[in-house]
C-alpha cells in the first residue's frame, strides 16, 4: 500500500510538473517583404559598417562621434542600466543555491545576591545554518531566466542608445554646417539687395523710378536681413544641441566646418528585409523583453503551487570557551508551504504576467513593422532628394549662366546694373536651395544608416 501511495504521489507530481512546462514563446507572425520598394539599384551602394559615419569623409565628424561616445550622458546611463540588470540577475540566481549563515555568541550574566551567593555564568555558542528551497516547479529558475533576459535586453538598449546617438550627432552636425553655409549665402544676398537699393535710390533721385519702387526694395532689404538673422539663430540652436549630445557646455563649443561642399553623400546598400531582424538592436531589445515576460509567466504560475524548503543546523555551545566543541548539536528539517486562501492574489499575479507578455508581444511586432517602415522612408527620402538634386543642378547651372550673360551685356552697355544685381540674387537663391537639397541627401543617408541598425549585428 505504501508503495502504491508513493507511486501515486510521484505520478501526481510528474503530472503537475508537466502542467507547468513552459510553452514556446509566442512568434512575431509579421510578414517580411521580399525587397524594399525604394532600394538603390546598381552597384554604387555600400554595405553598412559599424563606422558608417566615416563614409561622409569629414575629420570633424569623426572627432565629434568619438567624443560623444566617450562623454554622452544618455549613453553613460544606458551602461549603468546594464550593470543594474546584471546585479539583479545575480540576485535572482542566488535562490537556486542554498543560503548558508554562520553565527557566534558569547555572553556573561550576573544577578543579585541570593542565599549568600551571586548567580553568574558564561555562555558560548557557535554554529552554522543552511536553508534551501527545492525548485520543484521551476519558479526560481524562471525568475533567474527572466533576469538574464533583461540583462540581454538592457545590453541591446545600450546598443540602441549608441546607434541613435551616433546618428543624432551626424544629423545635428550636418544641419549646423548647412545653416552656417546658408547664412553666408543670405549675407551675400543681403549685400546684393543693399546694392540694388542704392541703385534704386539713385534712379529715384534722378526721376527714373517711383517712390513705390524704392519702398519695395527697402522692404526686400529688410526681409533679407530677417532671413539672415533667422538662419544665424537656427545655426546657434543647432550648435547648442550638438554640444549637448557631446556632453559639453554650448558656450565653449563651435563647429569649424562652414560648407557641405566637401562632405560626401554615400550610397547605402539596404540588403534584404529579412536581415533587418538581426541588424536593429531595438528589435532585439523588444524580443529579449518578450522572453523575460515569458519567463515571468512561468514564475507566476509556479508560485501558485506548494513550496518545499529544507533547513539544516549544526552548532555547539558551552559555559567555557575551551569546551565549546565538546557537545555538538545538529538538526535537519523539511517544510511544506501551500497557498490555501489569498483572495485571488496569486491568480491575479499570473494574469498580470500574461497580460504583460501580451503587451510586449505587441511591442515586439510593432518594432519589426516600424523597422521596415523606417528603412522604406529613409530610402524614399534618399531617392526623392536625388531626383530633386538632379533637377536643381540644372536650375543652378542656368542661374550661373544668366549671371554671366547679364555681366557680359552690362559691360557692353546693353543692360543696367540693376539687371546684374537681380541675376545675382537669383543665383544666391538657387545656391541656397542647392545647400538645402544637399543637406537632405546627407540626412537621408544618415537616416538609412540609422534604420538599418548602424552596423550592429
């Protein structure tokens, strides 16, 4: 009969343990496109590498990225979060091993005189105790697994912060340089507008133009002054933002590059969409968080079952220090604790863990879909900027040719200085548009590098 009961008990435990076996992590179930719609055709594109920013051929940008990696506060905080996660994983893993404690006591007591005797005595105790919870249902193992997955998640988060930081530094630097270059063009345009105004004033005094013409040109000069001041302000703001990314005070920081002419606009090979799942650290972060939540569900389910704790004690004591090891004592015990009534707290904890897993599964799927969309938008921006640049190149070429013709006719006496100045203003506007489109091409390349994971694998 005892054998039968023992066999039945073991069978019941095996059945319960089987009920607690972990199901597989829910799959992403997100359709992966075969190709990107706006991917670059031909052999002019290069693969994404970990030092992708060097493809822009700027020594200043290289230096700023290195400085930001060493000094940025957000990245330092991400590194600290990884350290915290590792410490939590160590704490969680401690429950899988016995807990051992040692103690040593020494005391001396005395009292009032009783029957002409003064009661007194000494006591010395020395011992060690150990406790261990049998992880029969896998609760402690699941808790540790969740902590380990969160270590991976925060490591991926650190990589995401670093990738984002690098892209932000490159993007902010490009915008700052472009604004400084546009400010120079605006200043030249302002000088031309002032020269035209002087010419108009002279013609007005001679009676060749009306007061309305002079007023309109003064308005144009004021407008150009406002545009130049606005670009100067925007350049200062962009420079201050870049200084913040570098972790330095904005008051002592200056971008030395003043034009984008020498900055290369690289072509980027996007690869196949399926590879994006292993190229973006934010997707890996979402996947690791989902794995941690999956382990949390297993731990919450195991908490609903009884727990078995083993304890052992070994010690000795005496009233004399030299005899402390004469009478050793030991004890071994096992305890069973089972939940009976907790007003649904354990079941609610399981439901909470399952709901959190569902939330993180949705976040994981969203990260994948958003990753594909980021690449498509970046490639589309690059293609659009290239198409606009080709058309604007013709516009800029014609503006330069128009100025050459106006200057030639002016030297021949066939045109007035006003015509030459107006041609210069048209050229400056085309040059400003050229800088903006070149900036968009460069920013689109940065966005593509960012969308493809910045060389992370």
